[in-house]
């Protein structure tokens, strides 16, 4: 992102921000609610175009929404809600894009789906429906879907994985499982990843680099170790959850 701005009316949601993600890097974007974190993901996913500035993925400027692109980049979004299609089996959900767009044979798709499910700790549930699974299992199925790729479409480029508040509303044990899955999924796909979160344990377990977003601008950027010890007032307030500091609490 180069001096990228998104406006809703006169007020910028993102104000001339710059962001560079390196191949294979795990970046966690943090900040209070309403800071613009989800807007960053929507831009990277090709669901939104900037009002000003430039967005490049693999060096190519993104000037069309994802559905309008002839050859969209390999970007995979894991929603906060698992977002599984209730009328399709687990196999059909995980292999959805392969069934729709690839030239792979049925047997090969089934094999890829089984490998992806096994990688997230699920096996033998391919023919079950989402409604027959627990919430935690549905979450893991959504991670398996992110592991699937079409070898004919990748072009050898590093995939970009996007995780939108992946541990919101989960108990501490479930958070740990999901956080481990984020790291494992990123490593298995040899991908770069951007995680949007405000959960400290998710930052600690998933981040190699952290960027703090507030009021439409990145206020801090550094490694996980630097995030732990910096005296930047925005980060200090975020870490402590204090009402005192440069970030004003949202109206309740």
C-alpha cells in the first residue's frame, strides 16, 4: 500500500497509509474497534478499491475488484464466522473453488480435501454437513479451505492469507488451538499472512511483525519483541487496556 486512502463521504477511514508485506511474513494488525482494520483486509481481498493511492500485490497494481479480474492474485480470506455453505458437505465446502474452476479430476480433488482436513486435525468427516459439526470443528474446516490450492493457477507465487478476528469470542483453550492453526496453515501453504486481531494471546502466538492502526493511520510498526517492550504511547495503552492515552474510547 502506497499513500492509500479510503473515504466514506468526507471522512477518511484510511488516511494515506503505507504498508509493505514480505513473502512468508506473518503480520498482525492491531488497534481499537473502528480503527480501519477490517478495511485493510477488504482492500487486500479485492472487495474494495482505494479512493486514492496505490495497492500492489506481487508487484501488480490492483485496479479492479476481485470478481472483475481475469486472473486475480491468490488471496484467501478466513472469516471471523466460518462462513460455510450449509447445503454443501464438508468436502464440497473445502474443495469449492477446485470443483468450480479447476481442471482437476474428482479423485484428485477428494485427495486434496482429505489432506487439508487431516492437516487441521479432522479426518473422515468429508460427507458431513456443517450443521452436524461443532463451532470449533466448523472453524477448522474454514482453515482447511484456506489450505486448498489449484496447482495450475498459482503460477508459483506465494499465497496471501487473511484472518479476520479469528479468535474473537473463543475461550482461552480454543484460542490456542486456532492460533496454532494460523501458524501451521501459513507454514503449510508457504504463505504470507495478515491477521487482524485485538487479542493479546493471538498477537503473541501468531505475529512476527505488528502494526498498530488508529484513526485511519498506522501509529506504530515493529517486531513482536519490540511490541512487547516499546514505550510508544499507542502501544502502551493498547497493551494495558488503559482509558488514559492518545486513543480515545469508542462511544458506548
